[in-house]
C-alpha cells in the first residue's frame, strides 16, 4: 500500500528537480521511455514541474512516499530494472554500506514526456 499525499500536503523539497535524474544510464533510460519514475531519499520535485534532460522535457505526474518493503517488480520496471532484486542490487552498489531496510521510506517521483 502506497502512502500517497496530495501535492499541497507534501513537505518542502529537499533538493532541486535538476538533481532528480543525473546518472548517464538513467538519463538514457528516461529519454528512451524505459524509466518513468525515480525514488530518492528526499523530495526533489513538485507535481507539474518540468524536468529537462538533453533537450527532452518531462512533467512530474505524481510524488508520494513509499517504503522499500512496498516495492514491487512493476515499481522496479518503472525505474528501468527487471525486478526489485535487480533494482536493489544496483542501488546498494551505488551506495556502499547503505542498509536496505523494508521500513525505510523514499520519495517516488513519477514522470512522463511533455507532449508538444
């Protein structure tokens, strides 16, 4: 069960949208349509904000909190991975020493291409 919030009930952002997707492989996945969500330990964007990656624009559709224990394979596919296990191993390799705790909460940012 996701713990979704209305946009006006969200806490202040902890970072800027420019920092939401920065890893080159992730940027390529977003542009190719293989990645439609990013999970971060802070809130980086508001619903309706525009993220620009290499000249391509994406609108933030949803922002909500989710625990790592709630992740499904479908969520992992939104992130551009085959399964939760693939996603987990990639995250842990990027953050050495980080524990993967089912109760740890992250902010989900879902986005889609801006239609011209």
